[in-house]
C-alpha cells in the first residue's frame, strides 16, 4: 500500500466498496453524529481550520502556510495547531526546529514550524490554549475538521481537483471521512486545488449552498537543476503522483519512481537501495520537503540520502491574491461576534 488509502478508494466503486458498505453505514452514522453534537470549547482568538473531506492529502499543509504568511503580512502573530501525526510525543509540545525531529513531532509540524510557532497536541483544546499562552493571536489548525473539539471561526475545506472525493464512499468503502452533507453544513468555504474536474460536482453543491469557492494551484519553486536530468523520484506522501507530475513539469525525466506510505520513516535498507539504484544509473534523486524533514536527524545513511537529493519546495497560490486575507478577516469578525455573545451569555 503506497498511502493510507487503498487504491480502490480512488477508482470507480467496485466489489470492495460494496462489500464494506455495511461498515461504512455505521461509520457514517457515528462520524455524522459526532460532527453534529460534539461540545466545542472556545478560545479567545480566531481559529481557522484547514481540512478536507477525505483521508489523504489534498494540500492542507501548503494552504495552512499560505494563510499564515498572509496573517503575518497583516501584522498578526499566527500559530499552527497540529495533532502531530506520525510522531511519538503524546504530550502538548511547542515544536523546536533546533531540537525536535520528525520521529518525535511528525513531519508536517516541522514544515509548519519553519513559518510560524507550532504546537502539537492530541488534545486540540489544550494545544490551542498553549498557543494563546505563547502569544498567538490567530490559530491555524492543520486538519481536524471532522473531529474538532474547538469552536471554529472559519472552516476552509481543501479539495484536490484530480482525485476529488474518490469513489464517494465513506470509510472503509472509500476515502470520505463523514457524510458529505454534514461536512458541507459545517464548512465555511471551499478551496479547489488545480485544474482537474473531479471536484466539479462538489463545487456545484457548495455554490448552491452559498458557500464561497476559492481557486488555487500548487506551484513548485524554481529548480533549474532538474531540467533535462534523468531522475529517481521518491516520496512518502498521501499522493506521490503529485511529486512525479511536478518533476516532469520542471523538465525532469523520471526513470524510476518509488512510492512509500504517507509519513513513512525510511528503513536503512530502503535508503541503501535508493542510493544504490541512483548511483548505478547515474540518476538524480528528487524528493519532497515533507520527506526531507523525515530524513533529517535519522540514523544510518539518511544524511547521505538527504545530501544527495534535490528537494522540491511548493507553494499554494490563490488565483485571487486577496483570498487568504478575506478568509482571515471573516474569521476575525466571526471571533469578535462569538466573544460578544459569550460575554453576554457566560456559561453557567
């Protein structure tokens, strides 16, 4: 399996989806009820949640970073809140780039911490309170849309226009995390990424529900060293095909590609194989920033692999240059009104 999601989730529904549908029915009832009835705690600063409808990558982390950059441009002090998936630490922790490694805090928090202060916490409320204590005046929550225990001031759902919602079925028959109608009800705005058409039906539903729809694309930073080169591309992300398409867009010729599970920690044997195969065929090793942070500080020959790999850095770019600022402004206004309501009707 090359990601958390089995391949049939992203194909037209077949016998696997049908066989698992009774479990999906039960899962959907539980997930939908949780979204409807969960008691949500409040914090005194705006909370923007960057989520997606499905399991797997849709571009949440680069979107979170784009929002943080816009917030800093407005003079705010944003803080990221992450669950720290893939890391071993189970206590609320302020990520320290000089000290922490991916094995402890997860790979995505290390990418986020390059941009703004980042807290990982299995307990979202506790993590949010820590960010407020550290001086954050805006919280950007990377994932957690379906399971949030926090009151959200803006829920931006990111959808990839190549994969959409896959076969449209709920886990485990498909990749959908909760009934789409329930997710739509809690969503503030939709962000479609790319120029594919797999998300068209969802976009139409969102538009009919008067939800704002933003458009963006993932753009790689310039990397002229790839142009015209023969490449061994490797990735342990939810959708490795994104890296392969990017390498080709940058002018590289992919001779070999190696896909690993999302958040994968490379074994010594896997590292040795990548180095050996690249050396045998004189191939340029290319990987993602997310894979690079997992290799950093790893034991064995990981440092050698990282040293010999070109890292593709990406940015989420909104078609409307004011989109991120608009989202932040709406979150701040929602927070202001929420705080007024809370002060007028304090909890018993």
